[in-house]
């Protein structure tokens, strides 16, 4: 049995940084993720004038309910979607002129539904080049609040950004949501806002209206749970190799919906045990094909796609159109790399179907598209296809800089069971 210590959740660390910056007092984040994305978020906060103290096991942030200390700032968001979407929203609640830009990869990703909603709330916001994309400049003068309509069908991060903003407005927010993808990520946001002293009320027959009160946040000490999306690669590897992997810190009380990936593995034939403080996946030697809707856990779609050729029947993944506007078009990236491995694949606008593969070629070069999740997912396929290489293995630094070392410590390229610990 391998006990795998997974780094902190990227999603939770980013939300916690926003909440800590907005709270009244000093917040301590325990075991935050240290990766390119979260370091970029923290540096963005520093650029806006917040004090962020970082030690190996904890970060401390001096909150400023009134907004950034800097009245002018130029913030580079790197590749981070949460950084690129949350920090401009935080800055809008302050007073000053703030410019935001991002990497070419992040510049391509959509921002329009969020910036349209901010404009509807009276925020003076200008896209400098392509409308609805970075770079952008905000002439901030606080946000009054009120009613706003939002389409979060491309990304739940748009809704999270507005929810986090709500307590910083003068009147609070009432957000009407017309479409929503990855709903469990919104539940993370609501639970974390509660931990910082804010209770959001959901209305409507399908809870499509969110009422956020004004009044701000209170500082706290907040422990970041392990990243469930990252854990999916180790769980999938156990299911594939017949090994057993336990991830402490992710159990029945976990906030992250991506832990639901283990239910997919259970349906395929793996044995899954979830306790209060840990989850264990054991491979049984059986991997069945299935059809699964992954709309709510779409970040784990590439994990399942890379595992799929080793199932006994076809694997069809549905309702994942939003994966086309992630770090890359993940649906097509998975299809292209599976075809490189000789696997028969069909795709549609929001689905992919993967057929069992036999005698997969060794020594295949996987095209990463600069996407950390493509590399980590196809590392799982590499357990049964020795000699897989990646054109950009280092892109895992976005969420898990030590991934290759940790994965290699547990799983041998020949597909042996895990051993030892990290």
C-alpha cells in the first residue's frame, strides 16, 4: 500500500488568498499549494500592495477590506486562470488604476462573461486588445452592488469571482445565473466564504439566484486540503496497475467535487474506500468500459481519457464542452495523443469516445500543449506503455512541481504496483 501526500488544492489556495486579502485582520493559510499558479497569485497580491508573508508550511496575509494599498499597479497573471479572473475582481472593489495581463496561453482563454457582469455593476473596465480577453485595465472606484446576470456556462470561476466580490460591495450582490458548469467548485466557494464569516443565500427552484450580503470578511486560520484533481492521477494508476493508494486529507468531508472521480473508478471495477480523513483506491485487475457525464468534474476528464484504452470496453465521456477552453482544447489534445498511441477515438462538440487499445507502441512522444493536466494524465498511460516522453514535462510546475518524482516513487514504468511513500 502507498500513502501519497498530495500537495494543497490549487482551487482552494486561490480562493483562500482572495478571502485573506479581503478580510479584516491577518489570515494564516496552513499548507497552501506552492506552484507557479499560486505563487503568481501571491505575487499579484503583493503588486497590488497587500502584505504576504510566506514560509514553507504557512502563508500570512494582511487583509485590507478597503481594497488594494497601491493606487496604481501592473499585474502579470502568468498562466493562472484563477489569478487572471479573481485579482481584477478584487481590485475593482478598491480605488485606483490597475492593469492586468497574462501569458499568451491565458490571453486566449475567455473572460467576457465576467467582465460584462462587472461592467453591468458599474466597473470602469477596458480590454486593451481583443474584447473579452486579457490585457485589461480597471479604473476602480469601489462597487455599489445590486442585481446582475451572469452566464457561467464556460467556467464556474466567473461565478466564484462575483460571489467573492459580493461582501466587498456597498449593497451586496444578487446574482442571477443563466448557466453553470462545474457546480461543485461553486460549493467550495460558498463553504470557504462561510469559514471567513459570510453566508450566501441560494434562491430559485434550481438555486440559480445567489444573494451575497455586504459587510466584509473576518480573518481566520485556514487549512488547505490536498488537491483532489492531482490525486486523480494516483488513484487512476492504482486502478490500472492493481496497486493500492491512500490519500490522507481527502475523505467524506472534502470540499472538492473532483474527489467524485473515485466513483468513476468504482464503476469501472476498482475498490474504493472513503473514510472521514482519507480515501483508498485498490485495483482489482478489472477495468470496465462505461459512459459517464463529467460536466461537474471536467478537470479529471483527461485522467479518465488516458486510462480508457486499458478498459475492456469503450469509454464515452459526455458533457465536457468546457474542457475546450482550458489551458488548451483538452478534448482534442487527449484525442490527438491517444491516436498517437494507436487508439481509436471519436469526438464531438462535448464528448469523446475511446476504444480499448492493444499492443500500444512504446516510445511515443506525447504533445503536452503546455498543459499540466495532459502531462500528468498521460503519465498514467505510460505505466502500461513504457518509453512515453513529453515535449514539455516541466509544465507540471503550474500545480505540482514535484509530480514526476512523486509519481515515479510510487509507480514503475513497467506497470508495477506502488511502493513506499513521499
